[in-house]
């Protein structure tokens, strides 16, 4: 009995593992598909963020749930998800994985599948949930009656399921539950195109196509507007950077010119300093020679040039002429250097004036350009606000009409669901009765098989007993000849009998012990079932409390997000105002610095133009 129970449990475990494995393999049916630019296609419908080193996509609606707005069709790949109202389902339902954090986020992937979901089923319901990064689905289960699996969301309905078998639905399984499976030719790609099913086009394809085309055109316009705004921002940033570079270059040139003027002034001062000693040294011989030569002259006049040679007078005259020529040459060199410095200063001043004029013109042009761009931006912003107001008004009207249609469809769906539930209840009752009859027949067949096995075992034991008796008779016949051996054989037979009786008693005790253990296991299973029911009730209450807390947290988060958005806008306005004031302050500072440089240059030129005190003249 124990071996039979172990074998049954092993078969149940193996069958469940096989079902789960089939479900995972079936949901990842892959075909060759063209590569899709996820970032460009999904940008108008949400935002991309970097989380844990991966770029993930967040839909614009925080309450978005995958595999809800759409329906299932039976294609050449089996169960395939299609949607004409969800503009991103043609990407996020066939590529990548979904993960539920504080909201649903999509992780990109480059392999196409009819649907990346996991399945579970019961006799009356079927459910699916998006696969996570680990390849398993843990949250986001959507269950519905089996007969409504191919219906749109408005007529599909929902069902409450605690646990189901993990297996992907097959055509045979669906047909066995009264679901008509019709193969459909699916046209994959962007939404807005009618979906063919069974060779016919379903009716809502044209209007949905027009709506999808309109939404796609609006999305393209929004993308183009964002791209132009980014281009304008880049151009403004480039213009500002270019202006900053120009101002920095002008400052560097002015600084270089100032340093050149300072170095030239310093060189001129050093040259004059060097020229003063040489001038004084060149003027001192004539000035001293008259004093020194005055005494010889007096002596010559006194002595009638009797003792002064004629060659000495000629040599002194030549030295005086040479010194005078050198002095004149140095003065001419100094005048030429002063003229060259004056020309350099005038050229530097002219370049500074030209640079200042060019900078003022560039500033005026940039201010005019910034004003024009600001006016253009304000005009575009007003147009965008007008378009958004019109879009909101249209969306409100469409939402109201859609709500009315949904209400009518819900009423019709509820009526159909009630009829379907009644029909499914009757069918389930019939299936339960058939299942009970089948189980009774299976149990009777199992009992008959066990009786047959027991009869065969009894016959085998009888044959063994007859053979043993024959052997014992042969032994007794031979024992007549050998009494000693016969006595030993008799004693051995007695021991065998005693052992058989002990074995029978032990077997009876083992059967009684197994019966008691089975009764205890049954009682323990009943206790565990009651505990499991209580635990599930507690889990349901806890899940409802968590769902209520999650909704309240979502409302608080939305209010906080609105407040944070308003705070960000206020801070952006303050930051722009501070930047404008800082830019005006820098421009005023630059103008003051330019005026100070101009005044310093004028002072330097006036100092350079001041007359130089003439040197001492040589007295002849």
C-alpha cells in the first residue's frame, strides 16, 4: 500500500512538472521578425528610465497593465495576442518581459513571440499573466471563463481563481470545453489595421484604423515638435557657448595686448635707463675735457703753446667728434624706437576698438535673436496649449462616449455572462457526475485487478506448497531408509512451519499498522486542509488590505507627483530668472572691465607721449 501511494505521488509530481514545462515552452514560441527601434517607437507613449543598470520603459498611464486591452486569436503559432486600441501592444506584448515594481515596467528584448505570458487553467476558467525576467509569472493574473477567452475585454468578463494547472491551452482542450477555435490570419505591426479572422475582416477595423492613424500622426507631430525643441535648445546652447568663447578670446587678446604694451613700456624704460648712463658717459668727456683742457689752454696761453704737442690737440678733437656722432646716433635710435612703439600702441588701440565694436554688435545681435526666439517659443507654447486643450476636450468627449458604450457592452456582457455561467454550471454538474461514474468504474477495475493479482499469488503459493509437499514425501520415503536424516528433516520442517506462522502473524500486524497509519494520515490531511482554508481566508483578507493600501499609496503618490511637478516648474522659473539676472550682471561687469581697460590704455599712451628731458649739451 505504501509503495502504491509513493508511486501515485511521483506520477502526480511528474505530470505537474511536465505541464509547467509545456506552459513555459509554449509561451516562448519564437519566429524570425525584423528588428524594431523600441526607443523611437515607444518614446511618444511613455518615458525611458535607467534602473539597476538597465533601460526600462514606463507607460504614460501609471495604472497600465499588460495583456488587458486586446484579445486572443488562434494563429499559426497558437494563442497570439492582438490589440487595436493599445498603441504599444504590438511591441511590448511580443518582445521583452514585464516586471511589477511600484508599477508595471517593460524590459526590452530582441526575440519575438506570439505572447510572453504564462497560462493556468481549471475546468471552467483560463488565466494568463506576463512573464517576468526570471521566466515565470508571479503577479498580474487575469482569469476569465473558458468560453470568453477569444472575446474582447468588454465581453470577456473576469473570474476569481485561487489556483490552477500550469498549462498552455491547446485546440483540443478548448474544443473539449465547447470553445470554437477558428484560425486567424494576423497582420503584425503597428495598430490601426483590421485583423482578418477566418477570411473575413471584423467590422470595427475601419474606424479603429482611422483613429489609430490620427493618433499615430499626432504622435509623429509630437515627436517632431520635441525634436525641433531639442534642436533649438542645442542651437541656443551652441550660440551661447560660441559667444562665451568669443568673449574669452577677446579677453585673452586684450590681456595679450595689455601684456605686450606693458612689456614694450618696460623695454622702452630699460632702453632709456641704459641710454642715460651711456649719454651721461658720452657727455662727460666733453664736459670734463673742457675742464681738463681748460688748464692746458690756460697753460698754452701762458706758455704760448711752447710745451703742448700738436698731435695731442688733433686726437682730442677727433675723440670729441666721435663721441658727438655716437650720441646723435643713439638719440636717433631712441626716436625711431619711440615712433615704432607709438605705432604699435595705436594699432593695438585700433584693434581693441574694433573688437569692442564687434563685441557690442554681436551682443546686440544675440539679444535680438534671443528676444525673437523667446517670442517664437511663447507663440509655440500658446499654440501647444491650445492644441492640448482641444485634445483634452476631444478626449473627454470620446471618453464619455466610450464610457456609454462600455456601460451598454457591460450590461450585455453581464447578461451573457449570467447565461454562460448557468450553462457552465449545468455542464460542470454533468461533468462532475460523469467524472464520479468514471472514477467508480476505475476503482472497480482497480479492485478487480487487485483480486486477480491476489488469486494469482494464492495459486502460486498453492503450487509451491504442492511442490514442497512432494519434496517432503520424497524425503519421508528416503527417511525410511535413513531415519536419522528423516528426524533432522522433520525438525527442519517444524522450524519452517513455526517461521511461516511467525511471518503470517508479522504480516497481519504490519497490515493493521498500515491501516492505522493511513487513518492517521487521512485525519492529518483533513486537519491540514482546514488549516489551509483558514490560511487562504487570512491571505485573501491580507491581499484586500494590501490592495486598499496600494490604492491609497497610489493616490498619495499621484498627489505628491503633482506637487513635485508644480514645485519643479516654480524652481525652473526661479532658476531662469536667476540666470537672466546673472547674465545681466556679467555683461555689466564685462562692460566695466572694458571701460577700465580702455582708460588704462589711454593713460599708458599719455604717459608714453610725455616729453623726455634733453641731455646736457657739450660745450665746445
